[in-house]
């Protein structure tokens, strides 16, 4: 139940993130809902296809579709209230990033993958919904900009495997990995930490 709850929370966070981006781009209602969907399920769909888990999870469990629809409708109705919170888009995107990274890692473990493959799968799960969202909204995906985005996912997933070596409950290692992703992302933006620019003027 703990892992399912994390998956649902990540779905809600990314759905709201998608709605906020779509509304900034002034898309119509259909466009807003579609962006909410692809942001929430894009990474998970790619993950399931890579590990052969088909039909993909949201096609087998209507909970995800209902959760996205409800989240999108509520976000649309209360978008003005959401905008009162400074950088609400960034906040929901960061929360979704942390939650989905560890969901992807867990799915990799269930598939019997090596830790390095689980880390890659967690990063894909967390990042690629945002990639599809940005492409559809005619933006350069944030993962490909100088801003640190995928790196916290990698380090958070790695932290999970390190914490698992300690004599603690698995759920604590899981939560610790999520907090590392969220914490690193927040610190990177607050202190403007970026990857080196390989281009010279």
C-alpha cells in the first residue's frame, strides 16, 4: 500500500504540474487535460514498455486515469489559488520527480534488474513525462537545459540502494531516496547550481 500511495501522489503532482504548464500556454480544455495525462503517465508508460510490462499500468488500472482527471479538474478550478503559491509549478514538478524516481526503481527491482538499470529506469520514469509535456508545449525539455533535473533522480535512486545496506525498514530507505531527490532539486535551484556549459563563446 505504501508504494501504491507514493505512485498515486506522484501522479497527482505531475497532473497538476501539467495543468499549470498547459494553462500558461493558453491551451483549450482538451489540450490541458491531454498535457496533464502525458505529464503523469509518459515516463511510466515508457518504463513499462522497456521492461515488457504490458498492457501498461494505467491501461490495467483505471485508478490512474480517474486520479489524473480529478486532479486536472481541481487544478483548473483552483488555478488562481495555486498561483498564489510562489513557484507552484516548480514545487509540484519537484515532488513528482522525487516520487516517480523511486517508483521506477521499485518497478526495476520487481523486474529483477541490476541496481544500475533500476537507477536508469527511475530516472526515465521521473523525467520523460516532463520531456513529452515540454515538447508538446513547444519548449526545450528541462532535462536538456543547464538546469539540474535528471541528476537529483540519479543521486536519489543511488541513495536508496545505499540506505538499503543499513539495518532499517525498506520504507525508510524508499522515503530517504525521495527526500534526496526533492532536496537536491530545491538546493540546485535555490543556489543556481548548474551543470558545466560545454560551449564557448
